[in-house]
């Protein structure tokens, strides 16, 4: 392998999730998911989740960007950019509207057949997240979602149906989006209304265990159905730096990162490490783990690690340090060396190189950067192309650092997909104004607009990046 170029098979592409782009929330027999009861938030604010779908409340995911009906046009644009792959997810409630049925909804399955066929027509490899921030609302109400062991079986029913149905169309899978977010935002990540429970940590770490088992069983099942499947885990990579060179700050930072390695260690290695066990012990958490769970975890370790990476944070051992900056799921101390996005996320391209090194040193598994991008306000002037140089700048710097990780440090990165390659609904705030896309969608925060698609300046830039296999970043 040349040390100067990315490998020829490098998977360039873009990423979205079903709930943030499909819309058609009640079309084709689809049931209601947690994303369908998430009302819009304000700039930088979290969203309110209602008990059920209320009248006179605006739910941005209901219509989203209507990808459900416009996917052909959108995939044609992705193909024009030269995408080698396209990451999306399955809306669980299109396949099992309630989540606990024994028979799937054929209309939902047929939609994803059409979608994957359209990708394959252009030679675009679908990369599929099985569960990305939407849980069937019925499972939430009836079973308490992932607090209940029964969810493992419901999830596996979904996996079995998907693996059987799409075994010749989809090779790359991820079991859960950002599995480490369950303790940070349990409702969005796992449909858990944690305020209902007294012992929150006990509940959340138990639910995480059920997800680990579900994921491991899915990996095992997938390999039985098609041994060529590549099934990965996916985590939000939470890079943080110690605020100073004091050993105390560095120890605190290590503990901070360990909260997240807890998740990847189990999914990559197949067992709870001594450190994880001590952590649970210290917290007074006792997990319901059966002997069969232990065997399943060992048998279902993942093939690769998918990460989202947007920003980095700073940790201090001093609890009085209060210069807080926030991402969508994490918060920390401001870093004076970094600039911030319109939503105050600290931009740190070198941090991506560091993150890839950390992960590869730890696991020696291929890493797939399945989310990276800039949420920004784009100024739309009628008749003119959006000049999103700030987005190009962000992507250029991050891709350059990813290349350094591969070419200088020897990290095995299998691909890179820009998050929100087409404008979509923000997961954390529900805004459309927070745009990530290389393709503009005419839709605003009140759900108004023609839904027309237009290329931004970044569209042509990324096309060149892919065409040159990452050589041309100017
Ligand atoms: C990740 C999620 O946390 O960040 C995506 O996997 C999300 O679903 C992305 O959209 C960007 O965050 P936000 O909150 O700006 O949409």
C-alpha cells in the first residue's frame, strides 16, 4: 500500500437517519416512534417529548425533508457527488409499527427495498444503522422500552427480518447509533423516560446491558444469515483534554473518557473489563447478567467501530470550574485554542486524528467515520448558490486530519460519511435552520417551504474530494 494515498476502496459518502429525513410519519402503515412525539426546540435548546401526538403541536420529524417520497432525486444527487456509500437507518416503526408484532409490515419493507435498489443502481453501497434514535412508542409505554429484557427479542425480530430480506443488498450494518448516549440522553437514544425511576443509574446501565446483549445476538445472527456481513458498533466519540498538566486533571479526564470506553470495550472485546466491574461496584449497580448473556457477549463482538466526531471538550478536576460549552449530548469546559460553530460546538480537526489514534491503539479494528459535519446557518439568496465556505473549511480540515491518521499513523479507517449530506431535522433541537447539508432543502423551522433541493458550493467541492480519493482538498 502506498503511504501517500488513501486506499482505492475507501468508502466516501454521506449519512442521515430515517427519522430526521424520511418524514411520511404515518404513511405506509408506519407506527409512532419516540421521534414522532419530539416537538421542536429553540436555538440550542433540547426538545420536549409529549406523551402522544398532540394537535396544535409542531413535530418537525413528521414531514422532515420528505425523503420517503423524494429519495430518487436525492440519491441521484448523491451519485452525482460520486458517493461510494450512503449511510441511513431503518425506521423500526415502518417494519414493526408497534414493535412487538410477530409479522412485519410489508409496505415498510418494500420501501427499503426500493431505497436500497436505487442506491445499488448507482453503485452506492448502503450502510445501515438498525436503530438510530427512534423507539416504537408502544414499546416505551407498554414495556418501559430498554429497561425491559423483552426488548432484546423485539429487536432481534427486527434484525432477523432485515437480515433475511436485505441479505443480498446490504453488507454493512451498525446495531445502535451512538450506543454511549443512553446514559446522557436516555429518551432520544433508547426511549427511556428516566425521570420515572428513583435509581436512575441502575436503570440506565441495566438498559445498556440489554442493548449490548441485543447487539451481540444480532451480530451472531447476521453472520449466520450471511457470513459476508460486516456488523459494527457505533459510538459518539467524546474526545476531551485535561485542562492542565496536573495529574489530578489528567486522572479526571481519564475517568471521563472511561465512561465511554465502557461501551466500546464491551462491544469490541465481548466482556465487562475489571475496570467496568469496579465502576459498577463503586456506583452500587448490580446488573442482571445471565450465563447466556456472558456467552452471547463473547460470541457477538463487532467487525468495526463506527464513530461520530464533531467537537472536543476539556475536563477539570476542580468542580468549581464553570466555563461550560455544550454539544448536543455532552458539555465541558471551553478550550481557548478552539473556535466555535454557530451552535457553540468547539471545532477541533486535530482532535479527529487524536481520536482515531486512541481508538485504533486500543482495539486494532477498522474505524468508520460515519458522522462528521458542521451545523450552521446558511444564508439563502434567491437565485444564487449558497456559498458555504465555512462548511468546506470544516470538512477540509477534518478530512486532512483523518488522512494524517491513516497515512502517517497507520490507522485503519475504512470510510468517511459527511453527516447530514442533505439538510435534515436536527436531532437535538428539531431545527431545520441548523443545516449540515451539501444539498440545501427549502424547508424552515415552521415546516414551510417548497422542499426543493439545491446544490451548495460544498457539493462541488466534495465531488472533487471523492473523485480524487481525498487528494484534492482545496
Ligand atoms: C449525532 C446523531 O449525535 O449528531 C445525529 O447521531 C445528529 O442523529 C448529529 O443529527 C448532529 O446533532 P444535531 O443535534 O445537531 O442534529
